[in-house]
């Protein structure tokens, strides 16, 4: 399941983070330069203890005020140089890393648009939203800070230890004492923190889903007085996230306790031993000052190891979550279903010839009998259906002649909506084929197919855009006000002109500022605005009142006279729009005929149209 944390036991954070290289490569020069500048800045800070040694053993011991002032000037210049260099490093990385984050977010959005409907049926929207926001922010923060400073601090610690050993090797060995326990703690911490970090990020996705659903469903929540139950669900997810974050804090506190305490104890032991040796005359005061100053200068690089590793693990989990989506096989706008299957198998699919070289079954034969929309022995089962479960559709054969409208009728759950979704390839047939004018739809590019087939769903989806922009989404490039007006007239959506800004009025999120019937009419206008050859309507008039439905039907009859249409219908008034009716039962087409023929000759159809109660059947 997408919301279940991935196993991190065998995950390599380094291998995962290396997948970011294609995005980092265009800005690698600035990042490498920034890292080099940071190393120089950090090493500049290590020169300060050496100046202190010269200052203590020279001008201070010799009581030379001029030398003291000169040493102070050196220290000031070194401090300014260090600050300027770190400022340059930040300037170097800010703009390119914001570009990297923007590119990754744009790629994620493009991939989400190309992924099949089956993917979106499985994934919660909050999980996808958190990947495009929180996770990418963590990746950018990693590239801006931990990636550089894991290298910079490593070099700084190594250079600092060399300087300390050169000052006095005995004291240097004391400082090296905690190396093994600190390293062992870091290894244990990294493994455990990786698991907790992944759980926290998945929980953020679940919490985002709860919030998003509560906002979109606020009318239902208020209508049924379910705000308390929703608040409990939010508190439960929020409490789970809080517990995981507290566990992260405990792990971080543990490693910080070890990383801070052991080096501090080593510095304290070196101070005591160094002071004894200075008292005995075996070590100069300046050397002890330089040694301790170097040790204190290394406190930040050592202390930062814990949270740098934590940020790196969070970035690795975020990168892993990002590529879980990016690795999903998208719909290829130019390839057929066979190519998709080949990608899933990891093999290259042979190119499917088109045009004159296409195989006979993919080309449109000359006979008129194959023109129109045809289902040939079509079966379908959902990819995530339990193994061994029967298919939803079985050996469906149906022919809708050119210019004919066919009503599709069946009981709830019979597969009517699924059958209509197969035409624009929102789902792929499991077996059999669907043809438009004799051409297998899998032999067409998806772009071509979806310009020939327009759809309108029972649950209309509108976007936070203007009325005109929502409707013209179904039109080809270059469509204008005339096309918009014609489509609104056909769908009897003239109410759009009476809105505060006419067709330039923004309808708001999900179009919830409009009534259900208004949204449905705009969706219908969107379906017909492009004058499609084939029209697939999934109960498009269910939210309309009787009088509006009659007006829309009258306008639709003129449109359907030149369009091949498949219409899912539940009411006799909608069925009467069609030339013929197909009854879907048991996953198959049980009967085809006119409304009156089926009403008098098919008992199941008669029960559906008469709305006879279930207990009387």
C-alpha cells in the first residue's frame, strides 16, 4: 500500500540520495564551488588557534603591546574572512537549489498527470501532496546544508586533529579516544532514525489526507454534524505523528548526548594533563592555548554530526518517497497497451506500425459494418482485484453505428461506468479490443484518441478557474467565445452569463459555489464544445430537474444526430435520448434493442425502468 512505510532495513541512504544527481548535475559547478569555499572558510577558523599560540608565546610573554595589537588585527581579519566566505557559500547555493526544487516539483506534477487512473484510485491525495511539498523541502534543505557540511565538517575535523597532533601528540591521542564509541553510536542511530523518519513522513501524508478530505467535505460534515468524529480522527493522526516525532527527538537526544559528552570529557582530560605539563615546564602555555582552542573550534563540527545525519536520513526518506511516484509507469501518449505491459515487465516492446504498414486488425477496413464504436469480446478486471476474482466485464460485444446514440442500462454495480471509461483508455481492457471506425484504440496515440472521444461524468469535476476556462478545456486550441456560447446553449448552461462576471467568473474549488445541476451542465458543455466524433456520457443529466432535463435533451438530440454516442442512463427520460438501448447484466451485454422493444420483451429491463422495489423482484 502506498501509505505503508517502505522497508528501510536494507536501504542505502547514499544510494537513494544519488538518484538526485540528474537534478543536481546542471548546478554542480556552483555546489562544488560552494563546498570548496566552505572548506576554506572552516580551515580559516583553524588558523585562529595558531595565531593565539604565537600571540601567547610571543608578544604576551615578551610584554609587547604592539605585537598584541598586531595579533588582535590578525584575529579580526581571520574572523571577517571566515564570515565573508560562509556568506559567499550561501549566496552560491540559494538560487540553484531553489531551481532544483522547482524542477523536481514540476516533474512530479507532470508525472501525476500522465499516471493512469488506476494509480490515482490507489493513492491518497494527501500522500501525493506531501511528496510535492514537505518532502521536496527536505530534499532542498539537504542539498543546501547537510550535503555540504558533512564534507566540510569531515575535512575540518581531520585538519583539526592533524593540527592538534602536531601541537602535542600525547594530548592528541586523548582527543582521539572517543572516536570509536562516537562512530558506533552514529551507525546505530542512522539505521534506527531512518525507520522513524520514514514513518513520520508517511504519517504527514495521512494527516494531510484527513485535512484535505475534511475541507472538501465540509458540507457533508456540517450537514450530518460529524465535526466531532472528524476532530477525533484528526487528533488520532496528529497524536500518532506527535509520538513518532517524540521518538525522533529521543533518538536525536541520545546521539547528541554521546557526541557532546565524550569529546567534552576528552577535552577536559587534555586540559588537566596539559595544565600539569605546563606547570612542570614540559609544555608551553601558548601550545596548550592553541591545542584547547583548536579542540573548542572542533566542537561545532563534531556536535553537528547528529542533526546532519538526521537531516540526511530524512532527505533520503523524502527522496525514496518522491521516486516511488516517479518510478510508476506512466501512460505513454503515443504507445499502446502492449508497450505499457512491456515497461512493467522491464522489456522493450516492438514498435506498432501505423498507417499503410499497420496490421490488418489495426486498420479500418473498407466495410461500413465496422465503422462507429465497437466492443469486441472485451473483458476487464481491475489490476488490484484479489487473485482469482471474476472479471467485472466478460466478453462484451457491442456495436454503436456511426451517428447512432446508444443508451447503456444496468443495475448499480454492473460495470456501466467502467465500460465507458475503457473508451478513452482511462482503464485498459484486460482482453478483447475496442475500435473507432475499425481502428483499434490501442493503435492510436492517447492524444489522438482523446481528441476524437469526449467524456462527461456523473460526478462533474470543475477546477478553480473561470467558467469559460473550465468549458474550453474540452475544445481544441484556438476555440473562442463562439464555441463557448454554442456549448453553453446546448447544455442549457445560460446561467453562466448571469454570473457576476459572466463566463469570466471563477467557480471556486471543485465548483462548489455552483449547484449540482449547474456543475453537471458545465461538464456537459465541456464534453460537446469540441464537436467530438464520439461522445461518452455517464448519466450526464442525473442532477437536473425535469424541465431543465427536457430542454437539455432537446438540444442534445441535435448534437447527437452527427455524433456516435454511448450514454449511461438510469431514467427513462435519458434512455429516450438514444436510438437503441444495451442492457448490461452479469458483466455482459444481455440484450440490445429500442426502448420499447426491451420494455416489452425483457423482464429485467422492464424492472429497471419501472424502478420496481428490490423485494418485489
